[in-house]
C-alpha cells in the first residue's frame, strides 16, 4: 500500500530560512503566523492528510463515484466524514476573511496545505479546493448580501462550491458559450444550458452545492464580452438559510475517466434554474479571471503533489527491492542481491525527481507569498511588483509543474518495474491522477500561449525584466563565492538562454505571430527551468550559510540540499540550450504542411 | 470512437524506395517477396487489423479478462474469433519455416504486421506475439521431436505459447529464480514453482497452451548459470496430438493493471507439472536470450504503434474541433471558430509525433532487415555485420521507441483537452497501454545498461564504429548536396555529440563504472536520436531524388517527407547536446547521497 508523509521540515526550511516570512509580519494575518504557530498548523495539517485523507486514496480510486437513477451521486466511503474533518479543522477558511468565519492566515499556508492534501488524496482535495475557489470569487465580486448568504456556510463546510465554465463545444474558447440567462423580473435570472466536466458538480457530502455558472444574458454581445457569472444554488435557500426544493439543477451523468475517480465529474443541466448575477453584467470572464491565478497555482501544486507522493513511494521501494549487484561491488553481500537504490540509473531517476520537487515547492511558496503581498500589502509598488510576478509566473507554474510532475509520476512508477503497472501498488494511480493537471484549468498549451501572448510583453515586459534583474542581481552578488560558483555558472548560462529567447521573440514574433506560437511551449519550459534553478541557487546559499554558521544539527540536511542543487544544475539545466535552439528555429517547419498533409 | 488506418503507403516507401528490399532477393524467402506480393500481403494485413482487431480494442479494454472460480480465464468477446482469423490468415507463421506450416516470408514483413496489429489492438496482438516468441525459441533450441510435436499446432493457431521468467522476488535479476525441476527418470522433469506477470498465461482462445518455463534443476549451480528452459504444456498431449488432462498447471489469479486489460496477466502455479528440457541443462538463459532481440524489437514496435494510432486520432480531432482563431487571422471565418490544427502549438505537437513515427518505422524496418540478414544470409561477414548492428540497436529500439512512444501517446491525448481524459475518447487507453512497453521485456533502465555495459564495448566497439562509419560516410557522400545540406548539418553535429559521448565513456567509465551507469539512459537516447536522424537523412535523400526524377504522382508526399525531415532536424536533434552535457557531468552528483538522504 502506498505511503505518504507530509514534508513539513522541508516546508519550514523554505518558509523560515529561505523566504523568511517573519519579515512580512506587517501584512494582515502574518503577525499571527509566528514560527511556532506555523509549525503547529502544518503539523496538524500533515496529520490530517496522512491519517485521514491518504488512507482513502486508493479505496476512493477503486470505488469511484456513482450516479444513482434519481440523479444523486454517491461518493466513495469515508469522503463525507473526511470533508467534515477537513472543514472542521478550519482548513477551508484558513486564509479567508474572519468576518465570514475564516482564520485570516496567509494564503501561503493554504498553498502548503493544498500540497499535502493533494499528495495524500488528490481526488478528495478537489472538493474543498473547488469550494475555496467559489468562495474567492464570491468574496471578490459578490455583493455583501451574497457574501453573507453563502460564505459562512461554505467556509464551515455545510455547503460546497463549483465552477461551471465548459460546454460540450467549448473549453478553451469561452466566447462560444451558449448557456443563457433570462431575467425573471425580480432581480434573479432563469439559467438554462448544459455544462460539462464539472468537478464535484454533484455529491453526497454537503447539504447544498453553490454553483457558479457562466452564461449569456439574453441580448448580450457575442463572444467573451457577453458572458456573465451567476450564483446558482442547487437547492433553493430560504430567508433563514434553510434548504428548499431543487432549483432545476441536475446532474445528467458522470464521466468515466482516466483518473481522479473519487471526484465526480458531472454533466450539469440547468433548466430554468434561478440564479443571481455576480458582479457586473457581461463581465463574467473578468470575475473568473481574478481567481484564475490562484486556481492555476492550485493545479500547479497538484503536479508537485503527485510527483512528491510518487517519489516517496519509489524511494521506499528502491531501498527495499533486492535485485542485482552494485557496479562497484556488492553493497549487502549477506543478502541475495543489493537493494536497487545502489544502481546509478535508479539514483539518477530518484535524484531528478527530488531535485524537481524541492525546487518546485520553493517556486510555489515564493509565488504564493507574492499572492499574499499582492492582496494584503499596504504598499502599492510592492503590490504591483508582486502582481506582475504572479501574472508572469502563473502559466509557468501551471504548465511546467504539471508537465514535469506527471513525468515524475511516470518515472517513479518505472522504479517498481512490472509491479508499478499493477493497480495494487498505487503507483499507476498517481500517473492517472497527475495526468488531468496538464489539461484542466487551461491546457498547458494554452498556458504557454498566455505566457507568450499576454504576460511576457505586458507593460513593456516589466515582469520579465524584474525577473532578469532579480536573478542577475543574485548571481552578481554571489558569483564570487567559491563554494557557490560551480552551482551558479550553469544558472548564469541558462539565464543567458532565457534572455536570448526573449530577445528573439521581440525581434521575430511581432511581425510573425506564428513564431511566438511555435516557440511558446519551449519558452514556458525554459522560464520554468531558470526559475527552478534560481530557487536552487537561493536554497543552496541558505544551506551554505547555515553550514558556515554551524548548522545547528542540520548539517546532513544542508549537505543534502547542496548535493541536490548540484544535481539540478548539472542535469536539468542543460535542457535550456535545447529549448533555445527550438525557439530560434522559428515556425517555418512547424507550419509547413497543409492540414491534409498530416 | 477511435480510428486506425494502417500506414501501408509509408511502409511501401520504406521497403521499396528507402531500403530497396529487392536487392535481398538472394536471401531465402525474399525472392517470393516481390513488390506485388508485399503490397498484397500488407494490404491484407491492414484490412484484418482495421476491420477485425481495431473494433475490439476499446470493448476489450472495458471488458477485460476474468478469472473464473475453476481457474479458467475468459477473454473479451470476439478475441477467440479474431485469433482464429489471425492464425487462419497465416500471420502467426508468416516468417516461420514452411516445414512446420509457416510461409517462410521475411521476418521484416512480420515486424510490419506487428506494427499494424499492435496499433489496432495491442492487448490482442500480444496473444499471437507471445506464441510467435515461443515458436522461435522452440525452433532454435528444441529437438526435432519437440519441433514436430509443437510447432505445427502453434503455427496454425490451435495452441498458443507463453514465456515464464519472472517470479515474485525476481524480474531483472533472473539469477534469483527458485522454480525447481526434478527429473522424473523418464526424460521428463517435475516442475514446481510460481511465476508472475505471465502474459496470456491462461485464456479461452486456444485448446492448449504451451508454456516455456525457466527453472532450476535440482543441484544446479546458483545464479544464472543454473537455470534451464522447459516446455510445459498446460494439458498433457497424447501420442496422436490429442489433448489430455491438466498437467498440474494452473492460473492462481490475474492482475488488475493500468492497461492492456484484454490480455490476461497471470500468476501461474506449477505443482509438479511435467516438462521437458529445451536445449542444454543450465543453458536456459542462453536459450531465452537468443530470442530476446526479436522480442525486444517487438516491444519497440508496440511503442511506435501506440504513437501512430494516437497520432492518427489526434490529427482527426485537430481538424474537427473548432476552438479559437488562427494567430494570422481566421482561417474558416464562416464557422464559429477555426479547427485547432491552425494553432502553432497544436502543429508543433502533431509534427513532433509525425516526425518520430516515420523515422521510428524506418528504424524498425532497417533493423528487422538486419535480423533477416543475420539469420538468412549465406555470407558470414554480412551475417556478422547485421548481427553486430542488431545487438547494438536492440536496446536502443526498445528503450527509445517505447519512451518516446509513450510520451507521444500522452501528447496526442493532450490535443483532445478534457475530452482526452474521458475513457470514451479512447485516447487515455493508448496512454495506459503504451505504458507497459517501457517496463516489460527488460525495463528501459535495464536496456540502457545492456547498451552501455555489454553492447557498446563488445568486440572492441566494432558495432558502434560501423555505425559511425555508415552515418559519417552518408554525410560525406551527400554533404555537398545543396538541398540536403540544411538537413545534414544538424545530423553532423549530433553525430559529433554521440562520438564525444562514446569517447568520454572510454576515458572515464572503465575505472569508474558508476560513470557508465549514470550516463546510460542519456547515451541510449542520444544514440536513438542520431539513428532516427540518420533515418530522416536517408528518407530525405530518397524524397529529393524522386522529386528530381519527376516523383511519379508522389510530389506532395515527397514534399511532406522533406518538411517533416526538416522539423526533426531542427526540433528533435537539439536534444543531443543536452544528453552529452549530462553524460559528461559524470556520476558524482548522482551518487552523492546515502540511501538515508533520499
């Protein structure tokens, strides 16, 4: 049976030593997040994930969700109780406004908990995750009345939330949405249409489900500028908050899919359901996009989470499975064979996953902090800079962490040989679950286009220039450190590739947008690698400093960090040159064929 | 529903124009394989795969195999009839000795048919595939009596064959095998032991199953030098070939696994089953290894096959799905949106799969021809050279084609967005099925070690030197051709990387074997990329020549070849520099941690 242990120690290293969150204690919520509180909170969260969520991961996959003839959906055994424990522990409202029952702690801690929960049970974590997304949208765009009506119940876990965007004929291209909203004359609208791929669209966990639905008000302009956002409770809600009759909202079917079996993916039918506008008419996409950064960061975290849990199991197996002998002589001569962790190709695999996971965790926390700053700082310039970075890095986080996270789940499965292909090992579930993260919340190709088409050039390239300055400044400042030099030289080279690629787009993509499109995916991964390399540089510097200062019992841990940093620089960064070469090849060969020639 | 069309035209281009198989008509069987015959044979095979096997692919995945309480196994509906059609068409015996009912045609044609059948229905193709493997082992190592007893029935499809190597505690490390064989005194042995992961171990398709089983004769030396190979029919066989009682062979359970659901993966129990030695005592591994090259090439073909069928479906979807507009202005303004094939990132994805598939197909055929030459040529030097290449390239074919084949199935699935995650699309099945090819018949890490540890240095590096000479010679001969130059320059650079990597191992791995182990996977992929690049160079030259000569109605097809060749050179070959960088980084950072530090 698969195992999972939340990496609390590594998280604390990042929060306390690398990003030093204490220096943000002027931000609302951060003053309460003292090191002791953070450690206690994460310890509590880790326990919940390890003891309650993880044991339901495989059973949830096997049982799946079932739609009953009456349209209700039965979730796997234990999910309802786990959700109650999750909500009861205050995790849904961790970073939410105390006015509505939240704890007001930093969003960054919520991102950490999201990693743990997703690693323990990704299909489960989506239920509270989607509720949190709906809460955020209502919080930013809802009226006071709407907030009072919905948020407390959602935060306490009595009601859940969902997002209804996709229709059968449109996913990426939301301008094609057909669902319609007709004013009822009393301020409400009658919503009619079919939505597909609605995660947690129906379930037996909460007493009501608050659907956020994109629809077109009769007579609205065509395309994305005619889409509005509505709140549509599954069941009518009385003045006193009591639950009434079904609001003409029903689950028509649930999908049979590759993974996340324990999360119900629903076709939702709205047949004149009563809904209320959230925010302004025809500004529904805008309302959705505000929460997109966090939602996409959430999916990025899923990529990391599956990589982490798959890694932990691969390590355990590699230490246990006896097969063959070390190339340098038997390491455990008393046994029939050596454990496979002695083999260089096994280590290469494990090191590459480890080196990614730790940098990806840093990359997530670095950007989650930017989200906190963007939302909570009193300094406009600081807010702007944080928002710039978050805008630039969100597609990179989503695209790169889910691509590599999936690859790593595959690599970890490979360590098991034939046993990894058998369902019982749990390894193939990580692969199947991780796969969806590359697709939903904007497929990774769309992330790459968002990066190159919208984020890179925005405000004269201010965000990428700030990134160049930050990384370049770090390299300059530490480039003379003899111990760090061998780590920083490869990063310097990769930063150069990134700068050349950026320049190439400036010179070649404006007149020929296909050059941008054909290089978008490579650019996203190039920026991702440099970002992860920068995270390693910062972690290595801290490790180096701690070792110099005596390390306080953490010598082995800090040496491990330095060795892993070196592996990343030597083995992952060489890829940046290949990305640059593909980018500068341009679009000609990519676009050479007619559709018929494929 | 997924579709599949066997790429007969592309195969004929390779057989006739690129590899010119007519010049081998001095080899046994080749004289019969005139262009007309080949075209007819492949056309017939294509029809069987498209019309009989492919329609059973998704239903087979959904139904899976069921083990009944009596130990029998029920395969999915239609599989028995399909097997009868396959055997009845002469496909099992296509390349087998006519003395036993085979057709004696080139093995190369069998490899082509294997691609088509695996693309149409991989789980199905394993049933005849394993039978063909068992036939090959019996043919080479069996006594005349054994051959007469088993081969005709297996070739005609009345009986099937399997391979029993793996045990619960040993997969890669066969020296640990425990299954034992005790002489019965009458020339037969009583075989006792448990084997796992036995594909097609039990089924309801054929009237008997001929198991080939590795076991240790009582008193045999420990390790791999004490293993013998036995033929163990499931049911006793009378003198007249009639089927008798069960031979103490039973299927204890079948595995629940990630994919290839329609192939029964069995735990096989031998409880004093009567078996007969194949070949010499204690030389069982040797007998197995003889057929390993072909078996591994067969798995390599599975990688290509899933890449091909996934690609075909992705192309169809990309031409059909309307979403967004071209970056260069609407291509189908009358429709609500353009088909997604207009988007550069979609094309990049499709082109990368196409460029791989066509080169991989060439790579397979090139090496399948070497297998025919190695087995059938009358010229000892020619046989030796062919065998050298096949030995060198077998791990590359297996490791690289299955790694990239799987990646491509994932990429093709990605083209479907959320719809690709839904089982109904069939795309996720290709991913799940393709995954096993990276694992079985020697996990890809083992292939890399076989390449670097055994094949590269064998006979003073004769095989790799021959490859360098062949590719170098081609580049020299065609380097002045103005049209080919832009294609050959990147190949020249990549060949240089391969030569540097080879040299680096010579200088750094003998004294420090971990340097070989840590670079093995990169070297395998580096050699794979150069090989695929060489295939593209040869195809491009033929395309160029045909265009010069008038192309005979094939102008568009030849232009497509040239454009795809260019894409491969520009976009896939840059990876060779990254492989070289990782290889020359050596083992230090890979091996730096203790097991506890992971």
